[in-house]
C-alpha cells in the first residue's frame, strides 16, 4: 500500500482513469501495452469455460470475474472503485475463449511497461483497506503443513492413520523474518520505561512470604522496613535534589537499586517516568495519601506528609483539606480528569455514577460541569 503525501493525493473519482485502467488498449495505438495486457492482465478463462481454475470456489469465480461493463468509473456505497470497462468490442483470446474488458485486472500503464509482469493496481482512498492491512500483519506468519513420507513400494497394507502425526503445525519463517531473528534485533520495544511506584499507609507495606517461612525471619528481613516507597522518603533525607521532586517525578532522576533497597541518582542519558497506581476513593486514607503524593515534594517521614504549615494532622484526609486539595470537590474533578487519559467514556460515566451513589460529592453538578 502506498500512502501519498497530502499534496500528492488522488482523492476523487476523476483521478482514477488516468492512473488505473481496466480495459484492453487498442493495439494500433499502443501495440506494446496491448501485448502486456494480453499476457499479464487478463483474468481467466474461468467459470464454465474452466471449472478447475484456481479462482473457482463453489462453481463461482472468487475474484468476481467477469465484471460488468460500465461507461464511467465510479465509487460504490462502501467506497470501492468500479472501474470503467466499456463494451468496445476488444477482446483477447485465451485457450479458445474470447475475453473482453470484463476480464481485465486493473493495471497502471507505467508500472506494467516498466516491470513487464502481473501488477494489479487498485485505488483505495478509504479507511477500510488500512484496517484490513493492520489486521493482516497481526495474523502471524505464513504457515504450511508439510509431511515427508516414504512411498509404499511393497505390497504391505497402508500403515494405520495417525491423526497427530498428520497434523504438524510447522512454522514458516520468511527470509526477512529469519534474518531479523538471527541478528537478534528487537521484535518490539517500549519507550520510555515506566516505573510502577507502589505506596502504602504507615506499617501497611506488602510482605511476601512462603507458606513454611519462619515469621521472625520474615519480619527481620532488611527489605521489611525498606519498601520502594519508604526508600523514597529515606532518599529525601540525604539528597537535596531528591527533595525537588514529587514521588511520581522521582524516576526521571533516580533509579531504585533492588539489591541495595535504595534510590540512587540516575546516570546521565537514562530516562524513565513513574506511575502511581490508581486507588478507589472508597479505600479512604490510601486514596487521600495518593492525592498528597501527587503534590508534595521531599517528605522525609510520614509525619511530613501529615504536616501542613507546621501543624500535624491525624489523617491524610485532614491534611488534604488543610492543603485546600478537597475544596469544591477538587479531588473528584481531578480523579475524573486523570481517569480520562486512559478510561473510556463508559468507564468515566460509571466512575461519576459511583461518586454519586457514595454520596461523597458536595456539589455534584459542579463536578459534572467541570468534567
Ligand atoms: Zn475467475
């Protein structure tokens, strides 16, 4: 598929005829083209003249030949072109059958003359073929089923039929895919890297342990008191660059070293973005802690997160209020706006409906209008 630059497109039906023809040319005007079309661009004979033609499916030509005569090129309801095929009396004789303009495979004169081979050219100024192409490249590679059997030369009876042996799913690699894999090129990549940033309420970090692990050993593991999240606050204690960043901004300049359980400054050139997973408002404190984490820079302890203007609050919710983050349902407006980056319309409506039924909104109509 060739996609033209915007100022070279052929957007309308009038552009088709000079580019694509589905007619047999007059041999007196252009004998070379006449020979090429006769040799390469005539479909068939198929149909009743040649039932065994490969195009025949259920006694009909699967390619739709013969097409209908038309005096003008047009585009049908679905956007497919119907090429001009005039009833000019011209025909090409193949296997004793006279094939007229209804059997011409659409071609481009220039390409046909240059490459001297069967080149079917179609005008597809519509979204459908693009959708089809993307579907097609995701279908996976071509496959063939191959079996090599010894020919039965003796008079022994045929061996029993082995259905499993008969069905071998052999994968076919084209030359370009094979060389791509031999050279170990990337098959896919993602950029930039996204670092998932866990967080938790005080003393509520996840602990993973096996069924038979000794509980004292588990609790004394060095990782116990050093989650990725608490290591962030530790890093804030000793690094002033760290204190310039919110938690979600942290991976842009710092890397979490899993073996040492601590954050270290990122080497120049590296880059990643952070993502704090979404939390439902119904989880209460965890939800309010997340709101604070998206705003606060450099807290060194949980108490820092709870403290606003020198006053320490007991809950993250109160701290949110003290920061003015919850006035006028701001957190719900922000929650819907944030969800809109990834959620469908259906999801957003459900989210809003959930907020309504939880009776947490003070001014629902304001939240509605703002989002
Ligand atoms: Zn056919």
